């Protein structure tokens, strides 16, 4: 059923608006089911000049055919009904499936996690989650693979053995190993290519991904500020595809946790869906890079 609101014709000198509405319906009776729609519009127009002879004008204009250099397939809509194991309160809904949403860190509240992600996103060649570099993160929903990737990058005890307690927020805080790109993404350094990973971190002479091939750091209080320092003997080359940092467990867990779960629910993120990460950090042009020359990379970051 298609209906115009307003007259879809104009006479010389006349200006008015007309809108076209095309409804779609979908069945919500089956749980865990996807439905794909491709709403589109094609405009055929004719000019009726004073001599009464009809002449075609812009016949067959179609928005999805990418006339303006960027709309192709952006109109694809995915509607879904939550699966039986979906979080409580999940309801059926729809998203533009080819438009990646952005997850935003609360950098003011959790600067240790934000600074770590910023460095890996900014300084490594893979730029995970960077919209500027067009390198999205791809959500990976397999919990067993998530745990496997995390254990490879952050083995038990690594943070306690390599961290500094001055990074802790209070007496109830503990050191955590924060990995980036996230273990719950196909970008994770801990996910091998045979498992579907796109950035496996393989140390020289090894065949299994390991955090030993990541940039390794730890957070430490320095005056009134918290700094990220590289682990002794592990200064980065920035050819690495991942990072791990011993930081405050509160910063690590709270920067994602329920915030990311809510983002996934609102944006209807499913396996292999792309999204961006905005770390809300900025170096203000202060970074001094010394890669290859034996000099450190020094940045003074501010939260946004």
C-alpha cells in the first residue's frame, strides 16, 4: 500500500511539499528471527510544457542506486525478534543494518581504559574502531571464543604480576588486564584466523595467538596524574595488532560492562555487526613519537 500526502504534481511557479509513505509489516511470532527490508523510492517525472507535448524528465531516479556517491545499500533495514536467551526487557525492533553505530567511552570517569584504547586505536596500523580510518570493530558473540581470546591475551595473574597498585581507585579495587581490541570482537588479537579472527597476534616462532605479541603497558600514578608506561623490555614498534594493559579493575570493567550491554541492546548489535569506538580522548597534538629511534612516545591526553 502506497500513499502520497500532498499533490505529486506541480505547475509553473508553484512550490509545495509532497511526501510518500510506504509501510512494511513483519511477523514477530518466531523468536530469534531476522527480517530484511529494502525500502526505496524511484521517481519518474514528466514535464508538460505550454505546447501540450509531454517530455520525460529525470526518468527512473532511484535513491539506492548511489547517484550522490554514498547512499548505496544504506537503506537496508534488519528487523529482528529477540531470541529466547535475550536479556530481559528485549523487544522486537529494527536498525539500518549497514550503518555502524558508535560506542562512546566515559573517559572522564574511566580514563585508564580510555587512554589505553586511544593509544592502540591511534598509533597502531590496524586502528581498531576508528571511524576516521574506516576500521570498524566487529562484534563476536561466541562466549566460549570470547573467553579463549581473553585468556590468550590476558593469562591469569598477568595484571597482578605486571601492574602497579598506585593505579587502583580504592581498597576494594584490584588490578585487571585490559585487552584492546576487545576479546568480544573479531578484531581481537587473541582470535586466530582459523577461528575467524582478522587480527591474530602471533609471536615470532609461534602458531597460537598470545598477548606476548601485543603492546604491553601498565598504569601508574605519577604526581597528580595516571600514566601508561610500557612494560620493561617491551617498548612498542606499533606494528603490533593489539594492546594489553594492567590497569584499575574498576576502570576496566565499568568502562564496558552494563554500558556496553545497554548499547548492544539499543543498537540491536548481532554477531559480525560493525561499530565504531569513540574513546573521548584527545592528545591536542602533543604526542612526540620516537618509534625506531629509541625514544619514547609521550602524549598528554585530555578527556572530552
